[in-house]
C-alpha cells in the first residue's frame, strides 16, 4: 500500500478526525476505530499556511525596489502561445473535467484569467 | 448520473445545433466587434475498457464562442455535453470467495452544461464573472464565478483571485424507512422520478465554495513562474446514490455513506521556459494536495512544445499522480472481514490509495494570414490529441480494479478573428 510509512492514526489526527475508541460499528473486528469528525470545522492544514506565507515573502522580496524587471521589449518569447501556462482554456476545461472525476485531488491549476504578466 | 436510459440522439442534435449557433455567432460578430472574436469546437472521446464488462465510454463535445465589444469588454458563451454509456457493479464487494460480487448494471446518461459570462480588461487589470448551469437526470448544478487580476511592477507580476460557488442538487432514494440507521440506507434504483414531487425520492443539496489565489512572476525574458493555492469547501450530500457497499459478514449491502463535509487544499507551482534556438518551450509544475478526509496527494506534470516549421505545433505531455486513501476507505475484502472504518463506507476509486500515469501527444496545425490585409480571419487552428491514462491500484479488491487503463482521443477546430 502506498504511503505506508506514516501511521494511519497520525494522519487521521492531523486532518481533523479523532479516534473514538475501539468498540465502534465494526461487526467483526474490535480493532476498528470509530471515526467522527471533530465538532466544528477542521482547521486548515498548517503546511498550506506555511506555503502561502513563503509565497508572499518571496513575492514581497522580489518586488523590492532595485530588482531588475523584464521590460516590454523583452517579452517577445513570453507572448508566444507555447509559453502560456494554462494552454487552451477549452482543452484545459476538458482535461480537468476528466481528471477531477478520476482522482481524489482537485485544484492547483491556476486561476482563470490569471495571465502570464506578458502583456 | 446513471441507470436511466436517456435519448442520446437528442443530445447529439442539441450539440450539433449549439455548434452551428456558435459558428453562426462568430461569423456574424466580426462586423460589429473588431477584435478578439473566437469560435471553438472540440470533441473528446474517453474509453475505459474493463476486463469484466463493457467498461465506460464518454463522448464529450464542447462549443465556445467569445466576442469583444470594444477594446475592453468581452462576452463568452459555451455549451458542452457528456454522453456516458457503460457498465459498472452496483455493489462494491469482493471479486472472489463465497460473497463475491459479480455482474454489472448497464447505464446510459447525458449531462448538459451551458455557460455565459463577461470580462472587463484594462491595461493592467481586469475582472470577469460567469454563470453555468449543468443538468442530468439526477443532478443539477448552478455555479457562479468571479475572477480578478492585476499586473504589478511593470507587468512583471500578476496577482489573480478566483471564487466559485456551486448550488448543486442531488437526487437520492427516500430513506425515511431506514429510521435513521445508516446500515439500513437503501440506494436509488432509478432516476425516473428525480426532481419531481414523488414520494420515493428526495433531493439533497450540496454547496461548493472554491477560492483560488495565484501569483505569476515574469522572472526573465525566457522564464515565467506561477504559484498559488486552491481552497475548496463542500457541504452536503457527496455519496454515489446508486452504489451499495458490502459491509460485514452478515451480507448487509447498505448505500454508500460518506461524510457531508469536506475541506480540500492544494498548493501548486508552475513554470514555463522558452527555448528560442529550438523554437520550443518547456512547461510543467507540481501540486500538493490534502483534505479533511485524510487524502494527501502529489502531482507532477511536464510538457514539451515544439514548432515544426511555421504551421505545426507538437506537444508531448507526461503527468504522474499519487495519493493516499481517505480515512474511511477500505478494500472490499476489509469492509467484509473487518467492517467499516466508523460510520462511513465507500466504493469510490477516487478515495483509494492509487497512482496514475498519463502520456499525451498533440499536434496542432495553425494557419495565419500574416500581413495579408484581405484576410477575414487572424488564425485557424486544427488539432488532434491522443492520451493514455494508466491506473495503479494497490489491491485487487480496490474499486474498478478491472479498469486499469483509459484511452482519450480529442479533436478541435478554432477560428479567431
């Protein structure tokens, strides 16, 4: 099984579930934990907050005065379609539609209209 | 979603009519809107064969049209259809042994979606909004979206934020007779009475809020990078209303039962690098994902884009995805011998520990008139794409173990003025 290095119990606790003891609903296995979400909303994952903070920090540092910027006349290559991170929007929609129905993960493909800063 | 035989010919006629309307719209608009007018149509064929039954086949036509009204205001409209046919086991249970689950139910259904929106763009910023409505025999969805972006520091950065809210409704069996005992929940047998005032079905609500911020950085004349996140909150019915799960040793097969609340988080980083000497570029990215059902996932993707002459563009794509299981997921054998993990049970492959690989080859033909003033278009694009998606599941008792590969073919035609 994939990702067996982390214990199941540790993962459950990290994501807002708690173990309610060992006498749950399971009809044949008394080791089965009875899972219930914690009351209220689970807190956002800590690693995501750290990632956002780092991204903001990186963005802030990069926008500091004095750092070199790419001038408009240097953007010829960036304006080509093959430098578009999102590709064709219709194709992107079809790909996401297919994959989001076949994987447990979603998102992470950019913001619609996010642009490339190349205009 | 399934189990109701819907007239597919009607869907095909609707798709054809929408295509004709989109192209007529695009042909009529150039006289009034000088630039940024586009009509595009695309058909995707998805085929996932099975070693046990007919597998799944999806035909997915799309048509989209966009028109600029003046230099800043743009309108967009689109229509798409999913024509789904196939066979799938109604009960998630062991594939062998005394309680082996065999046989599959054939189904056919059609999902339609229409959308419309606008965008208003200034030299350094823009905003847009859109609405879409999707419907099928047992599921209806209204979605509103808003996006805004702003260029900063001489257009070297683009900060963008998008938000979408879905107002979805799902048809389900009326389980009043279960008396509140989840082990007695019975699945929906047919969508024939859905969204009518019939006593044998009920309608559940599902709301989905999606927030997507991103920051794009033009790092050098050859390199553009982007980082961002997706935060999604789902609240409402999320089970497959038709699916049963064999739970325990007493041959109980209640309806799939999943939590009503889910929070999903993804962070991503992407980049595109130009290779001007080769008339090519490299694009790719990584995504890390985690949700409140204890699924963690990592995805990596790379694309190589190569011009062959002036008119042909070749794209090679590779993608890898790996994920852990949801906290309440078990294999069919474990659900039977150990029972459920608490009060939830599922037979959904998306919630199992799995990985998949995708390989893709796309060829596009681009026709541009160059400096000819008499040309009535600015670009014609014709493209074809083939893909293969390989699944790797960790157990022969995992859902859809009989479907280990999917083939995707896609063709498109776009006309830009």
